[in-house]
C-alpha cells in the first residue's frame, strides 16, 4: 500500500536508455527523492533493458508492445505495432492496473526536461484536484486542421465542440481518470491518445486543466507559467514545448518545461 505521504507517482516513460534520456531520469529521481515515487516504465520489446545504466534503487516497470497489443486495441497512427504515435497511454494504464493505490499518476516522456527543480512544478499542483492536468488543451473549433481529429472513433456521436486535444509529453491523471480510461480507451473509444484521452474524460464529466500556456483551460494565474508554445501552428513552434525534436537555443528560460530534448 502507498503511504498518505507519497500519494502520487512520477512515471518516466522510455524505450531506450542513453545520453540525455539517462540524464533526464537521473535529475527527476534526484529532485523527487523522498517526496514522490519515481518509476521508470520501460518498453522492453527488444529485451535491451540494462539495469546498470540507471541508479540501483530505480523503481522499474517493464512491458513489451506485444503484451500491450493483446490487451488493448492499438491505433496504428504511424507504423503497425508501434506505441508511437498515438498509443503511449496504454503502458500507463497497465502500470495503474498493477499499482492502483496512488491518487495521481504523473506521466513524463523520455525527452521532457524542466529547467529548474521538478518539485517546483509537482508541489505547485499538490492541492489541485483536476482529473487531467496537461498541456496545450484546445477544442476542435480552435484548430480544425489538426492532423489527428479524424483518428477519433466513438460509440456514439460527439459534436466537434466537445472534441478536445492535449499535448501529452507531460500529464497528470487522477486514479478515477485512469479507471475510466482503462474501461473505455481502446475498446468502444479509439484513436490517437492526444484526442481520445481528453475527449473521453470531458464527455464523462471529469475535469481537465492546462498547466500553462494560453487558452480556455488555463487558470489566469497560470498563463505561460510553466511553458510557452504556439498552439495555432503545426508543431506548436515557436516555444519551449513543441512537437518536432529540437534543442532550444540557449539560454533556456528558468522554470519552464522543454520538449523535445534528445
């Protein structure tokens, strides 16, 4: 059982361990030591996990794409049988099934970094009770040309106004959000997880919030707090949190999230 003191975990998702990926994980573990449980959720489909590459006490959850695909209907948004793009939520739901006692589950992708101590971000939202906390949330009407709207498959009609997308290299989901997603996502609902995940939660009355940036889902006091980007543009650039692999020009802004740093 999880203690009351540590009621949320930080899940670091990766499919390889070298270079900056190990640096990102190490910093996350160091910043959160004694305050939050940090887990490495590793795609071991190639049987290449090497524990010598990470700290001895690293909490590790291994999975492979074959086992995931047997339990979930994976959307082949890019290449068949791949987690990328569009299927990266499924390993998190598998982790939730095996470790259901946390109140909140943070998800951090391997190419995310924070220019500051991670606790400044995690602690800031300690008293925030929303079910999905993520980035770059917007409705279909804001950018109807976004490439993954058409991937959404639903068991009944959903009007465009209620279709919501989020950029998910960092996200926090509540326990009840994970429970609902496990039940619905990949079964009656399907598509790229950036649209399925927030749309399901919104449809069933769970709460959504953007942790920074701009737009209707951001609290006024949090506008541009932890990241900036340009959601009306393909790739979200310019900004600190964008889609294409990119190394930002130095100096990096303090207290901001950066993606993708590989």
